[in-house]
């Protein structure tokens, strides 16, 4: 068996600097949002020149892509690990909430307002699809819900490419979309502070929405 290739000191240093750049980028995003991300400002914080920092990232879009890729990979890996441990749809919902609350800026980068002028590469969509695949499988494992919207289910039969080649009924796809949109709606409002001062527990609202999605 050939020995695994070990990284050189130069490669390890490059990896370390790129990680430090991303840490500073997250700090900027937390303060002013992703649209205000500035490589020159990060270079100044790190005591580097702008051109020196561009040896590690070609530009703002490449840095944003790395941050988005890391966020989606973290989300997908978290969901896949939960599913592997036997999590059902209810447990996946709480997995989603815990992941979002753990790092709201990471959550908003991929589920919030798109960064103006930025277009993500195709592999980002593929990583995001891993999370949805776990949700679709969990929905397919449940009995079909009562009183489904037959018209929309029929529409999904002709528009199911987002679910890949999974041979699941359209009712399961409908439930997966409802799960994703309604729970993200509650989470986004909670993390944005929209419930502050209203006097109720957002966790209980999240559970109530989940209960309604699961049905009897």
C-alpha cells in the first residue's frame, strides 16, 4: 500500500492562513452583512497587504463561495449524521433548529437574503440537495397525510427534478417542501429578532408548526 501523502509546511501554512481569513470574514459578516465583505479590510486586520491576501483568495466571490460551501457542507453533514442515527422527521426538525441557533450568521448566509451580484457555482446546489434528500426520505417513511392538495401534488409529479431520482410519491415531496418552508419561516423570524418583545417562546411556536406538519 502506498503511503498517504503528507502536506508540506508551505501547504499547512496556506491552509492556516485561509482559515484565518475565513474567520475574519465571518466577523465582518456578523457586523455588516455578507454584501459588505471586504478583502482589503481583512488584509488590514491581519497585517497584510491587499495583493498578498489575493494569493489566498482570487477575490470576494471566491471567499464567499468558500464560506457558503462550508455552511452547506456543515448542514448536510449534520442532517446525514442525524439520519444515520435513526432520526425521524421530528428529530430532523430539531436538528435544523439546533444547527441554526448554533451559528445564526452561518444560517443567514445560506438561507437569508442573497448577496447582490453573487452567483454560486453548481456544486453548491449539489451539497444543498444532500440535506433535502434526507428530508424527502424521512417524509416518504411517514403515512400519507390526509387532505393533501391534489392539484399541487399533481403539479409536483411534473416538477420533481429537485428531489433527484427518488421514487417517492408526490405527497411526500409536498410534505418535504412544507417542512422546509414553514420551519425555515419560523427560524428566520426568530433569528432576526422579529419575535422579541412579543412575549411568547419561539421554541413552542416551532413545535406547534412541526406538530401541524406531522399530522395526527
